[in-house]
């Protein structure tokens, strides 16, 4: 029964509560409160960090998806440009062949003309 009436500030159990014991007792209580507050802040920060991580994962997935869209559009555009360039090159090659054939015929005609003049 004596234990039930014991003052919690009587840290050394001598039945007297000194000023030093009061200071120690309240410092301990303040420490407990600070520790509880720090723990509460830590838990809140931990939850915020989890939320931020989830948000980052969502944003990363969106960025990856958007990157793929941009890549696909660029690849399609590159294919279109390549096809157009290939078509233009084929047209230029045909024009070049036609011009070369024309010049060849003109050259042959000129040579024949010179031969004819030499023989005459």
C-alpha cells in the first residue's frame, strides 16, 4: 500500500522530493514528450515520403509513356522523310539517266557528223 501512495517525483525513493528530483522528473517528462513528438513527425515524414515515392512512380510511368509516344512519332516522321527522299532520289536518277542518254546521243551524232565531214 505504501507503493500506491509513492510520489513519482521521489526518484531515489527516500520519501522526500527535493528540488533536484523535481527538475529531473520534469526533464524526463519533457524528454518523453519530445520523443513522442519526434516520433510523430517521423511517422508523418515517412508517410509523406511513401506518398512522394508513389507520385514519382506514377510520373515516371507517364514520362516513359510520353517518351515512347514522342519516339514513335519521330520514327514515323523519319520513315516518311526517308521514303520521300528515296522517291526523290529515284526521280533524280531517272532524270540523270535520261539526260545522260540524251548527251550520249548528241555526242554520237556530233562524232558521226565530224566523221562525215572528214570523209567528204
